[in-house]
C-alpha cells in the first residue's frame, strides 16, 4: 500500500490492523534503520556530515531535512543510501509474517520499485490540493515547505494511475474504513 505524504496511509493501515491483518510500516522501519549506533545512521553521518547528529548521537531530522529537501540530488543520495537497509528489514518482516494477506505500507513504493515484489498495490488517494492543505496543517509547514515535500515523491496522480486498487480518502474516516472493509470482504471471499 502506498500514497503520498498526508494522504491517509496511516489511517488506512490502522483499519487493516483492526482486522488483524499484519501491517509492515515502512516509516517505522526507516526510523529504525537510523537509530543510534546503527549502520544506517553511520552511513548517513559519513555521507552528509556530523552536523546531522545531535550531541547525544541521535539523528537530527530537521538538519537532515534541510539538506535533502533543498536538493533533489541530495534526496536521491539519501534514498539510495538507506534503501538496502530498509529493503532488508521489509523483506525480513514479510518472511516472518504468517498470514494469507500482508500489507506493506511504503510511501516510496513506486519510487524504490517495490511494486515488482508485491502481489498487488493499493493507493490511498486524495487530490494534491487536499494533500497540500492537510500536510501544511498537520506539520505546521509553509506552502513552500509542504510543496517541496510533496514534490519529493512521485505525484499522487501518477500513483493513482499505477494502482491495482484505489482507496479514496477524500471523504470521512468512516468512508475510507468502509472501502477497505469491502475490499477485505471481497479478498476473503475470493482467496480464503
């Protein structure tokens, strides 16, 4: 499952979890692979400099964000650097999950070509203008900062075009929940 930043992937993932579907959270994994003393954090500091670290050795996310959201070259460097660590952790969790359906929640699913490893891809969709408004409100960002973050990913419209399944999140949480539950019911009827 994928979508853009602030499109509601976490909300959709929570619905799957309430139905006891294992959800592998790419954002959580991305944070874990840069914990203090990890190979991922060491690689980041070697590439982007010690200035991305707090005095206690933890990642200074705002310092790193300033670097990567000001340059697409730096952002690509970050993605390429962390991809092996994230991919290994995702694959390990997939192998450990014992279920007929596993949801892998990855914001950069298409950008990092994970779709090649998935059976199908669901996209949580809202129009970009709504995405922009939600992101600005949620993260207290300026218009420019929010646009930089949105444009650092494949556009939500392109993701929508590439989806096998679409969960439209322009309505209420209840509406999104109903869509997912209907999809799950269809999945259960067809495969279980």
